[in-house]
C-alpha cells in the first residue's frame, strides 16, 4: 500500500513539474517580447504578466524580479549557443577543422539569432549587466567563455601556447562581435562586404598563424 502511495505521489510531482516548466517557458517567451519592445529598463513585471496572460502575483511564484527573468533568458540562450558549437564539431578529429568549425558555429549562432546577440551583450540594458548579481553575471560569462573554449583548445592542439591561444580567441571574439554588430545594424552595407566571409577569412588566417608558429 505504501509503495503504491509513493508511486502516485511521485507521478503527481512529475505532472506538477511539467506544468510548472510549461508555465515558466510561457513567461519567458512573453518576457522576451517585452524586453525586445521596451528594453530592460522599460520592462516591468506587470507588463510581462499581462503579456503572458497571468496576474502579476502569479509570475512571482516563478521569478522574483524582471532581472531574474532576464538572467534566465540569457542562460537559456547561452545553453543553445553551447549546444550549437558542440553539435558542429562533434566527431571531428582534425584540430584545424575543429578550430574553424567551432569559430564559425559561434558566429553563425548569433548571425542567425540577432535577438540572442542583444541578450548576450546586454543590448537591452545599455551594454551593462544591469540588475544581475555578480554571481549570476560570472556564471553567464563563463558559459559564454565555454562556447569559445573549443576554438581555444583546437588552437592549442595545433601547437599554440595557452597564452597565444587565449590572445587569438580574444582577438576573434572582438572581430566577431564587431562584424555581428555591423551586420545587425546593417552598417556593413557601407563596405559592400559579406560579414560571414570576413569572419571565415579571419578564422582561416588565425589557424594559419598558429600553424606558422608551430613550424618555427
């Protein structure tokens, strides 16, 4: 009898968890729309609740503040970024290919998902991690760093020292973000250039530089 009751109780908890996850996802979807329209400063819990079809009190059961929602959206975005990079390099043995594919996957994720670029670089909040706790900001930055780590590791497999690999990754990151911002704002049209090709050329040159260092 006790076993049957325990099973029923676990099933009830599982059903409740599914419902809670669905409601949480619904709130996040509504919040993303509000952030896109109003920015982080202009958004508020009442508007997010209204967009989700809930009362303000209802969403406080899931999130304590709009900044917490923002952090959850960014965390989800970074998990998808990491998945995209891992999927692209899965099964590759060549260090050169891993470097090229890891970097291109990073760029293509944000090029294909410009709103994730806004989230990832706090463009909804004026280029600052506004409202995020230092601990959460550190954790989110680490997940962004994790997505770049595959490129860095591949460069070291090609013979780069840790400091050289880190320098190349930092330079790529700066180059990549610059291209993405130019593409996102359409300022790239000033130069009549293809940003994806520019990124690919930059990565290929980085791999060649590391190869050249390894031969010395």
